[in-house]
């Protein structure tokens, strides 16, 4: 029975990272360092079934599986770059919480800066225009009827 | 100044409406996977019920439909009869294969006994195969051509029309 289980386990095969990103290019991690790096790398990956949560933060089974895979790859000596590349090859750039500065996604980085510069330019030119404009002439105020009567009365008393 | 502001507003709105209309016009089930056009990740997993190993490489030479599902997923119940009917109809020209993850063998077996089965179903322990295929939620279906290259990916429950349309692509 044990032999049959062992034979079956030997036959089973899951897709290997080497198939996608080649041999490990780092050093195998263990212990506390492995746990720390698993959390660090997991925090860079998006949980595909959650709303904007990282693999490190989510308790969803899919995220737990992905975190387990990150841990296993770090244990085998894969670098952070290789691990992110492995997940990107399966899920696309969507899985990276920090989008790459390339193609359309570069807009994610550029648009806020462009919007800020545009806003600053609008404020600057509006203020400059306002400061250069001559002060609006003060229109003569029509005299209040009551005040006119008061003035007449006062001037009559004086004379 | 007011005219300039209006013009800039119109241009920005037009660009946003254009981007949205392109995005909304797409079929949300037809998500472009980075694996399309690439060799399907190889795997050999344990078949539910028999315990034998099913290697996807053994099916090379004929188109393969790999369906990721789970018994706790409602839409998977909905598409199951469609997949079974099409598998029966297309055999032996097309190989269907079910890959179940985040589930127990007992529940899978009970599901298949109650609802019927026409193709092998394997268990993906720890979801490693699902991760290699970029599976987010179930059901997701991959169409692999006879050379072992992924031709299409479908997200969500498959209906008869969607299966036929995708099988046409994979049979070419």
C-alpha cells in the first residue's frame, strides 16, 4: 500500500517554475529569512480572487496556495525577479501590484504627474492674469435718500 | 478662457468615452491570457475514482479541453452537463479533462456520480497547476491544440455555443 502510494507520487507532476523561468539564480533560503522574504515577495503579488489585496495579506485559499508557491520557490533559490516573472507569465501584469513602467501601464505613473503639472500651470497663469488686470473702476454709488435728508438737515443746522 | 476650458473638457471626455466604449464592447468571458500561443504547462495528476495518473502529455496529437472547476462553485454545476454532452459528442477526436482544486476527493466523486461524467477528472493538490495556468476563479477553460499550444481561454460557465466556437478554433 505504502509502495503503491510512493509510486503514484513519483508519477505525479505539477508544472515547474524551471519550465518558465529557468534554473534558480539566487541562493536557497531557510528559517526566519525565508518567512520574511515570503511575506515581502507575497506583498508584491495581487490575490486574483480578492479586491486589491496582496497574496501576503489575503486569507483566501488561492492566495494561501500562491504564497506557498512563493515560499517553495524561495526555498529552491529562485530570486524575487524570477518569482514575479513566473507569476506574470501565467496571470499577466495584472498580478503585479506595482505595475511595470512600460507600454500602456506607464500611463499609471505618468498621468498623475502630467495632471499635477497641468493643474499647477492653470493656477499659475490664472493668478498671473488676475494680478496684471487693472483694478475695476468703482462706480459712483447713488446717494441714499435717507442719508441725503440727514445731510440736508445737518447742513441747515450749521448755517 | 471659458471656451478653451470647454474645449479641453470635451477632448478629455471624448478620450475617456472612447476608452470605456472599447473596454465595454469586449466579452468579459474572453480574457486574453498571456499563455495563449504558448505551450500548455505540462502536468500529471491523480484521477478521481481510479487513482491512476493522467498525464496531459499523453493527449498530444489531439485537441484537449482543460476545464478547471470545483464542487463548491455554482457556475460549474451549470456548465457540467454542457461539457459532458460535448465530450461524448466529440470523442475520440477531442479530449476533455477536468482539473479540480480547493476541493476534496469525496465531494468530487459524489458530484460526478450524481451528475455524470464522460472524461477524466484529476485533483490539483495545493493548486499548483491552476497557478501555472493563471487560474483566478473557477470555472475557467483552456483549449489546447494538437501540438500542445494553448489557443484560447474562457472564463465563466461555458454554454454550447461557446464550446462549439472555441472547438472550431482548436480543431483548425
